[in-house]
C-alpha cells in the first residue's frame, strides 16, 4: 500500500473513532488542518520538478478528497446518531394510557350533612349557618349557663382574642348558640304579627357546622361537627321530638327496624333533657345502644332570651353528631380518619 493510501486509511480510522463532533474536528485538524499531514505533503513538493509536481500534486489531491469525503460521511453519521438519541428521548408512547383528570368527591361528613339537610328539609326545617367564633353570651349565657355555672366545665373551651375579660370570644363548643341567633332573627322578622296577637310562624330550623373542644382521641377531635335542631311553636311537645327524630334516624340509616331510647340527662338549656340512643335490630351493629344526640324541651329562660314569652311558646331542641352518624353509617372506627386528609380513605366515598 502506498504512503497516500495509508494516510487515507489512517484518517478514516481516526474519524471512525471520533464519537463526538469535537473529537471529529480534532481528528480532521491532524489530516487536513493548517499544519495537518496533507498540508505538510504539499509543502514537501517545493523541491520537485514541474512534472513531478503535477503527478504528485494530483495524487495528494485525490487523497485529500478521499479524506474530506470520509470526514463529511462521519459528520453526517454523528449528526444522525445525535438526532436519533434526541428523538428517542422525546418519543411519545402513544400506547400509554392518557393522564386522566382526578375525579373529586364530597367528604363523607359533607355527604352526611347533605343527607341531614335533605331529610329535615323534607320535614319543613330551614337550614341556618352561624359563626364559628362565638361570643360567651350566645355560647353559654343566653343558653341558661351563667358565668359560674358548673356546666361550663362540661365543655373544654378554646378561648380566642377579642371580646372582653367578662365576655370573651371563643370557638363555639356546640351549635346550640344558633338556637338563639336564629330565633332572635325569626322573631324580629315576625315581631309585628306577634305584637298584634296574631302569633308567629313556627321556628323550625337545623343548624349544621363545625364546633370545637379541647379534646383529642379516637372518638374525639378538637374540631368536630354538630347539627342543631330547633322547633318552637305554641303547641310543640316532647312527642313531636320523638316522632321527628325517629323518622330522621330511620330515613338516615334506611332501616325501619331501628329503635330509639330517650335517656334522662342534663343540659342547662333544656328541661327535661335526654340523650338519644339508637339501636339497630339487625346488621353488624345490632343490639348495642349508640348515643347520637342530646335533646330536650327548651328551657323557659332560653325561650325568653329568644325574645319570646315562655308561657306561650314552647318546643324542643336537639344537637347531634354528624361525625358519629357518618362513622355508624359507613362502619368507620376512628374519627381521626375524617380529618387526616388521606386520599386513599376519602376516595372510597366518591
Ligand atoms: N349542645 C349540646 C351538646 O353539645 C347538645 C344539645 C343540643 C342538647 C340541644 C340539648 C339540646 O352536647
């Protein structure tokens, strides 16, 4: 093999070894750069005769063209390879399932509250909402629970800024303040009629919402839900409470063989007072008494604080625990699951 053929072979091998454009340019410089091998061979021709220059020059040119062709070929190959890598990196696998929009759903306690509102709505109850930051007056005093009343210690209250030392603000410990707030508004709206002796349309309302107590374990959370119920009129009795609440429970749990027990109890704002227990006659919870609400006939002092004459107006109130009802309905055994925000738990209720 002559010297020039060997040179071309050497260039081809060097170019083939270059795996990046930068490597390739370095290899090129060694052969056809300013001080590359071809240039040196050209310079070496000065001593030759004109004829020799012709043949030698032509041969060197052939070699140079071969090297340039090899260079161009390798450049193209490297560019193609780079493109392939890029295409592969950016490839879309059209056979993969598309990204779906997550499907949301209501929180199980919200589902319960909607149910409660629908059932009581069908019995003619309005739905009222009230503030979670409440005054001492609405939460306790107006509900027949004066300042030094021992019943205040039944609730472990979160006090918050605002209000006065004598009448501090607090996070409502129950939804019962809505009895007063709603009744006062209702009475104001119908005052003219009451004064003329025309009587007042009955107060029939439920007030669902968040409530707060210093308490935390598997069945207590510092934030929990309650739903208040209130029915006041000229002729509303404990019997009506029993009928309404029994109807509610049987509809809520979709079960007719469900019995209720009104167990004597104490609340400052009702007299007499009763805890309401329910018992399923069949199913996984059968045979156990389960407490679901506090209730009672509204105390005359509370009726007075509503702006009504307790000699004329009478009725009942109850306060139930939607969290508890949700646990019973779905068989959930730890209240904290409702408030952990774990999507694996929550998505089961969609
Ligand atoms: N507010 C009471 C509680 O939180 C429940 C209740 C409401 C009792 C209405 C009687 C009447 O425990």
